[in-house]
C-alpha cells in the first residue's frame, strides 16, 4: 500500500497560497475568513453546488464513505479542476473535532483522493483544537480563537433572526439581504485582530435585533419545524438539498440550534471525561474554564434578546444538557452523541413539535442517537412529530421532499385541531 505524503502548510506558503474552505454555514464561515485575513491568510469559501460536486466526490471517494466526506472532497476537487485556482498555490482546510466519528479520518481520505486526481502536492490543513497535525504556517492562537468565537456568536444570532423573520417578510429575501450586510460589517470589525471590545460586541447584538425588528412582516400562524442531525447535513445547503429554503417555501418557520452549541458539547465532553472515566485531569481543568466562559458569553447574548423582547431567544446550554436525562447517557459522545437527542427534546419542550432529523445514510451515531431515540421521545411526548431523512448520493430529492410534505401536512392538521379546541374551550 502506497504511503500517503504529508505536506505541511509552511510559513512561506502563507504569503501567496489561497486556502479553500468547504461550505457549511456561509454566514459563520465568512466571518471566520475575515479573522483569518487579519493574520495574513488569503482564504476563500467554496459555495459551489450541483451534480458536478457529487460526481467529483464519487469519482475519487468510495461510495460507502460518509456522504459529507463525498461532498466536501468533491467540492475541493471540483474547485481545483475548475481553472479558477492555481493548484500549485492552493491549500485546503478541513474542520475536525478529533473524536470517534469518521470525520476524523477525512484528511487521509482527502489526500488519497487528491493523489488519484493528480493533486497530491496540494497541502491539506487540519483545523482542529485537538492538534491532529502540525502546520508551521497555520496555527490556532488564542487571539484568533477569541475572534472566531464571536464569529460563531454573531453567526448563530443572525441565523436565528433570519429564520424567525424569513417566513413572514413582505418582500422576499429582505432578511437574508440584511444578514449579508451585517456579515460584511461584523467581519470587518472582527478582522481588526486584537482590537475587540466586548462592550461593542453587546452593542452590536442590540443593533442587529433592532434592524431585524424593522423588517415589514405579515403576522400569521406558521408551522414551526426544528432541524437537527449530523452537523454537516444539518447546516449545509449542499448536504441537505437546501432543506431550510424548501421548508420556508412550504410556509414553515425553521428552528435550528446554533453552531456554538456543538462547540460547547465538544468542550463539555472533555469536562466529563475526567468525571466519568477519571482520565485527562489537565484537559478537564482547562475545558471546564473554557466551558464556563463560552456559556457566559452565550448567556449574555440571550439576556439581550430577552430584554429586546421581539424575537424568541436561544436556549441556555446548561438547559440543553439537562434534556438528555432519562433518555440517553452523557457518555454517548460519538458524532453528535447525546446532543442530538437533547436538541430534539429541547425543541419539543420549547413548543417546536415538528422535527426533521437529518442524517447521512449509514451514519451510525446519528442512527442511534437520532433515529434510534425517536420511539422513546414520542412515548414520553406523544404530540411530537419527528421524521428522519437520509441524505446520500443515492437518495432522491423527490422522495425526501415527499416525506417532508407529509410531515408538514400532519403538522398543519394538528395545528388546526389545536386552534379549533382553543376556540371551543
């Protein structure tokens, strides 16, 4: 078997290489790219979609591989072959948690695919706090991570507000256009390196809320649909066939837990590793400090949303943690683990009774913690309507949308019955 060549991203490469970043959450990632540009990196977000991406992935990755890996690798190779970039001056970055999910093996898969496609010389950077690989020209320092943290907070707030306004806006696309304006403005501010004022951050939260509250809307009763699942197909329009837009077009309001919650889940697991298994004491100590810090930052944003009073605030992560009790063990932490179950229960208890559980076909953590937990969740919450949707290169969009339409039809019937009961009581 041919040994893979590890090509580090050097300090010299930083000067003239373009770093390509795969799509997942465009608003979050564009602000993260603004932070990277501050430190001298030339980075670009790939937002390509379509059959060419899937076909490129299937050509160079085994079709039994996790669907997100096929899409991400396909997107990279499609970009390198497009002629838009000089492959000899291009690097690729992959986000990794270092956990037990197959995503931790994406980099070897990507390198193998690049070699087969004739791009074996292209550096692949591991973006991971676990320090899976060393790259002299790409290091995650505390100032960078500090700025990126606010990119996540801003991104979660903007995503939440767009979802709460988009189904009701009088002029279609207004909410997203406003969010794009804020992404550019906030990205510019975060791109000033260490010059981050927390007072300014909180001021921006309020100004964002005020601006979205000014969008003209038509108030009506809409079915609320929560979206959970494997992180890539949960968020990425490429991975879930533009699920959110489809639901909005069908008249629903989409509710999606934020990306910061997944980061908190990863940090909290490091806290619990020592408490449950007695391993990694120093990791436990530093993770506990980071966990409390991040929770406090999220709580500050929630408090501002509550005081503003127009939009439904996010949920404190400490409350999300409690949701797993009686359903799944806290030690279940492969992939999205216990968080997936907790998010479904969090949505149900907050009044979002209709839930789409997105999962790549064959993703064992999601089939266990998502699809596998549907029965016990429904037994204790009979009014919850959950549908599991598989996303894979062999799954048809028509079948996915038909199942979603059936769920929405049931949801509207339930909403009408509830409304009729209220009128007669």
